[in-house]
C-alpha cells in the first residue's frame, strides 16, 4: 500500500467500505422469490463484506468484480481465513465490462457501487448479461422525502447531483427492462456501526497528513459524515430487488 494513497490510508483493513450490514444483505437476499444458484456476480464488491455473506449463505461460487486490486486481495485473504476461498473468484475489471466477460447471470448483486457508472446506465448495461428471468439486487443512494435540510441539498448538489427519489429510481428500473419485486432502505445504524464510527477518527487523524490529497480526502469524508448527522433521514441507500422482464 502506498504511504500517501488516500483510499488505502482511510479504508485499509476495513471490512465495510460503505454503509451496510450482513443482516441487511441477507434480509434482502431473502426477498427474492426463490433461492438462486448458477452464475452469481457481486459488482463493485470492494473488500467483499457482502460477497462473503452471499457465498456463505448460498454455498455457491460468487464472481467478485472490482477495479481496485488491493480490495480484491483483501477479499481473497478474508475468504481464505473463512475457509471459503473455493466459493470466491475475483475479477479485476470495470463493472461496465461485465456483459463481455460474464454471461447468463442468475443473480447480479451490487451494494453502493452502481453510482460509479450511473444507476440507469448500470441497470441497462447489466440487463444484457442476465439470463431471462434473472435477478438483480442493486442499492442506490436515494432521496427518501421531498424536503431535505438546506445543508444536505447543497452537499449533494455538487456531491451527487444525479441522485433521485426512491420512486423515480423504481421507474428507472422499469424503463431499463425490469420488474421491481421489492425495495429495502438501509437503517441508520448500518451507516454508523463499523463504517462511520471507524472512518471519522481515521479521517480526523489524517487532517495533518503531509500529502495535500490525503488531507483533502479526509476533510471530504468528515464533511460527508457531518451531513449525514444533520440529514434528518432525508436520504439513504435503497435496495432495488428486480427481475429481468
């Protein structure tokens, strides 16, 4: 790991690289109308918290896709420690290339990563890779109510201007060729426990780092956590459980 790589310094060794929990992952998995086996892909898997949860529950090979090799290395190590390395296959590549590498997918899972290529673009791109009747479970940062505090609106005006409401995202999924089966909003505690409660002290400790990019990344993270604290539950991660129409 680089001494001045902001991502490594802030997230290195963390199990969670975004809001979420195994409890929520498995709760949403149980919302599928049937147990899924066959080709299973975790798109934008990061260090693989949800990858491991899926593999353990389904006892099926999970293809873990991420463009950042150190995260995949961490996942491979965790899988080995858990004795399930035979259930994880890592692929270092961009999520947009999934249809050219993995076909006839039975379940495509993606927690908090679709925004990297755009939620509508991700759904359209992955549609081609799913087998007929295949499932996708994609979580996306979504507005949960019409009125949000001014500080929150200003933050996302620059931070994520393409964020839409949960109802709008449901329509986006339908327009991309899916039937929406269920939705689930991450509870507040899934943002804090094991994620923000670890990130905040790490970020504060990096505010005096000699590298300017590290200081800037730390300051952005602290601001993100501050905004969440005053959000009044106006936004959150919503899981969209969909089936290829």
